[in-house]
């Protein structure tokens, strides 16, 4: 009987089994068995032959490699990458379906194609589909080669002729060494490992597109993050009117503090450089439930409007829906308002939205969410040029946040007249006292009194 060439390994505890199992018999977790290739055993006579011994080198003697950076042709992407593309690096671009990953990298490929050899490995779309996109984007280049192939071994020899390779997407390519279908965790990991070895040995730069699954784990880019040099996430809603934010979650050659903002247009993705009114609406100050908060996204402070809507629950449990803010955070804040401020929300359906498709991950937006909820419940609009920021504790206290002075400065720059901020941050913001009205608060109840 031929020896099996693959085995299944539990990604939680390392238990191995010759066949796939739904539940790991060792640690008891479900759905964690991942297929892996079994390395063939070396013949006995080779087993003693070790690879050439490597020696430690003193730090001062280590030769510095010249990490020259090449512009991607898109200023915002260069910023996120830490100043440009580093030769021989592996960059993963993850994002929801339809957010514009292929569009972004087609634009990059066409730009690089002006002076370098670029290969676009399209495993998801046919060459004519890519051509159609290029036509829409007004791109053309003889140095840009398209390859429609899903087997990574077949594509491999073409990689060696190129300086830049774009793999669209890692979930659609497969390696022959594994029997599992393309897109499975084992396949994704094995293919990415192969690309990494090529990148490091040949100095070829790879851009890899990955799809994010709901949990971000199964066959998603999460399993790849540790072998990549840079991991970028492309966030945003699928609709064209929304802004898309490119964020680095890992970067071996630069900071992860930067973000890039894009807008999808008929001619492709355009970098947005004016942030002042992106995430604000015209109904501020007129409609109840809208409050603006200065949010620190990446290294940039942006004014973001939070909108809430309430409707009486018709039957059963009240609904809570949230776009751009974690739902659990909304539920906690609703509980704080009910219990600590006596605002009855138990019979209201609550809908919350952060304008422009931005995601507010920071706790500093919590006080603004409370303000928006209180405003919606009372039906009183919040004054147009008032901004609110601060973290809210379960006891109803308002806690200080980071970079408070930067936030107040942004409010000032954008023409806001009044800022409600945590009392603990007041000291850092003293210098703005005569330019803008600062209202320090220590409790949510105090904020509610101040805002109306
Ligand atoms: N003519 C057009 N004008 C404006 N926007 C367009 C046009 N055609 C396509 N789009 C936008 O481009 C998006 C698709 O972009 P793209 O194919 O780059 O996404 P993707 O992230 O690669 O998706 P997938 O996950 O399917 O590969 C669409 O969601 C649409 O918003
Ligand atoms: Mg695509």
C-alpha cells in the first residue's frame, strides 16, 4: 500500500490523524483538523548529513540590506506601507467581498508595469474579465502579464520571470501536494508558505489577496498573518457611496498607525485627502440622535458623526442594530443609560450608524454614543457645533482617553465651538481654553445635563 502523503493535524493541540475528523479526540475542539503534507522520510544514508552549519555573527558585522522602496503609484497605499513597497516582501491585502481589492491591486500592477515586469495571477477571474476592469480604469501596459491559473505549481515557473506578482486570490489557488479543496486552511497555508519561500529566495515581491470570513479564521487571512511582512485590511461597505479604509494590522517595514481613505469611482479607487466633511451629514443640529465625535483612526484624527434612531418595539424583544460600532458595546451603553441615568430604553428598538461606513473601534466614542442615544430618546437635537468624546465605565463614570489634546485641536480646526470631554483630560487641553468652550464631565448624567 502506498504511504499516505498527507495527514490531518489539529490546529489547537497538534494531534495528528491519517483521516479527517470533525472533533479532535485529544482536545475535544470541533472543526480544527487541518490537512498538511507529510515530508518524505530521508534515506538512511542521508539522514546524518546535516545542512552546512550556520554561525552567529556580531550585530556590528551584519550587512545592512538596502530596503529600497518603490512607489505603488497610489499615495495613500504608500503611506500605509510605510513609505512604499519593499522589494522581496509579502503583502497580504484582506477584505470583504467586493470591497475593491482586485481594483486596488490592478491599479498598482499597471503602475508598476510601467517600469517593472509584473505578473497578475488571476485565479478567480478570467483574463478577459481583468482586461475589462483595466479598460474601465484606463490602464494598459505591455509589461503587465496576465495569467489565469489555479494550480500554484503550474504558475510557479512564471513567477521567476517577474519582479512583482499579484495573486488574486490565495483562496482560489491550490497546491497538488494536498488533497483538500482550494480555500481550505491547509491549502491556504501551504500555498502561502510556498510563495514566501519564492519571495525570500528570489527577491520577488508578492501581493496576495485574501478573503475575510465572518470569524476571520477559517481559510481566512488570519492563518497567514504570521508569515506575511505586511498585512493590510481593506474595510468599508460594498456600496459605492461609502469610503473605504485601508489599514495596516502588521508591517515589518513601517508603522501600523497609518490609514488610507479611498473612494470607489468609475475610474477606479481614488485616494481621498480631504477628511473634513467625509463622515459628517447635513442633518446635524436639526435631527435628534446625531452627535459628532473626534475619532483617532490610524494616525489621523477625524470628525465622525454617530446617528441613532429609536422606534417603539412592536412585539417581543427590542432590537438593537449597529453599523460601524461593536454591537456588544452598544448593548452595554444602553444598559448604563438605563441603570445609571434612568433613561428608559427597554421598550425601544435601537439602530445606530457611524456615518460614511467608518468603523469606530475606539472606546473614546462611547460618550458620544450615550449622547446620541439620549438625544434620540428625548427627541432633542444636539447643537451642531458640539463634539463629544470620552470612555464610559459600567458605573456611569467618564474615563479619560488618549491624545485628548489632538482631538480638541481637530474640533477647533473643523470649526466646532464646544467640546464635552472627560474631566481627567482637562489638564492636557488647558491650552485650548480661550479658543474653544471646554466642558469637563465626570459622569454620564453630567454630560446629559450639559448637552441639552
Ligand atoms: N463602473 C463602475 N463604477 C464604479 N464602481 C464600480 C464599477 N464597476 C465596479 N465597481 C465597484 O468595484 C467593486 C468590485 O471591485 P473588485 O472586483 O476590485 O472587488 P474585490 O474586492 O476584488 O471583490 P471580490 O471579492 O469579488 O474579488 C464593486 O463592488 C463596485 O462597487
Ligand atoms: Mg477580486
